[in-house]
C-alpha cells in the first residue's frame, strides 16, 4: 500500500538592486542511499540565464553548481519531487557478527575510510557528565550495538527539548546540553559527537522530512501530526559494519523511516548547508515555502 506525495520547495531571495551573483552550490537532491523511492525530480532556478552542472562532493552527495553570467535582482530555487511513502522497517538490516555487541573495533581498512567521521575534540562539563552517566548505566553489562544506538537516541530526545531556532549556525554540544533545548540540527550535531566519543563513526545529515496524518487517532500516546507537512530537517547517521549507515533522529527519538529523505551527509554541518553562495552588497528579502500534497493513495483497510 503506497501513498504518493508531491513535495514542493521554493526558496527565493529578492534584492533591492541588480547585484552580482557569485557561484552557488545547491544540495537539494535526494542522496543515493535514500531508501524512499523518488520517482520524479526537478530543479528550477531563476534567473533563467545561468549555467548548471551536477557534481558530487567528496562525500558523494549531489551538488548543483550554479554560475550566473549577469547581475540580477532576484534568485529563486524551486524543487519538485514525487516520493512513494511505502512503509520502511528501520530495523531491516543485518549486523556483522563481530559488531553485534558493543564495544567493537572497525577493521583497519574501514577505520581509515571512516576517519573523518570519528574525529571529535568536543568536551565540557555537561557533555562529559551526560556521556559518563550513559556509559555507566548502559555499559555495566554487555549490550547489543543496535540497542545502544536506540537507547542513546531515546535518552537524548528526552533530555533535550525541541525548539524552532531561526539564528544561523549550530550550537555546540555543550551549549545544547546546558540549555536542554535546541533545534533539530543542534540535537543531531550533539548526537554525532556522543557517538564519536564512544568510538562509533557518525555523520551529520541534512534532508527533507515528510510527515503524514494517520488514518486513525492512536488509542494511547500521541497520534502525530494533524496535517500533512514537510520541512527541512537534520538528523544523524551511525556506521555499523554489515548494516551500513543507520539513521537516528534525536528530535523524535526514533530511527529514520520513509519520511526521512537525506540530501547531504557530511562530517560537519558547515558542508551540509542546502544553499551556499554570495552576492554583491544589497538588502535582501527571503521567502520560503514548502508543501506536501498527496497525489495517489492505494485503498487501505
């Protein structure tokens, strides 16, 4: 049973004058490892007079590089895609026998390739205390690697409240724990460093999140969203031998499912921004719009 959803994403900048547009990089195309089937995709850019080259960055993410030969008073980037929201079992993977229980060690060739995703120099009173408590309570006895990932994700969701934060940049892990609140990108970056301190390779993920209303309200517990919607979102992925990259969403405390469409997966949030570029000096007005529309539904019981 499939629900087919059309996602529309529009980001536009209006300038108070004609300005030079330096090359821009756009990371708004679903990554190759996206498990949700994407049956249609288009990227439209205004001004129409531009050059577009699809590239892949050092991490294998799709990047549209835009070059604008003439000054312009606006820049508009529109994405349309069709996603089939077939239910995905997030635990549908196998773990290599040597990595089933934590701790485990990556094999030498794999460890070398994962080096950027193991680097961390994060420390701090709150960060170290939170990690020490988690280790003491979870690792007193041998624990399954997947169980550890699930429990860390759940604990972080319980300890860090979610807020919509319009300020640019990402909070440090210490700041997020001190405030006990943060945006999705703040919680994701915190989880990345907690995993790395435990010796698990982890990366930051920027992507689309599609959430649909349930057919019926839950008998107990929250029923989820009361309307279909989509938004830009951030979460983390941990690398487990045999299973590959496992998506962990500390905002919800759940593993990534069919509603998570990764766009850019990198070692740091600074290289995962949806749009990067520069313009001449001007006053700019940003307009942002995202919609999710059901265009097909199979009959369901």
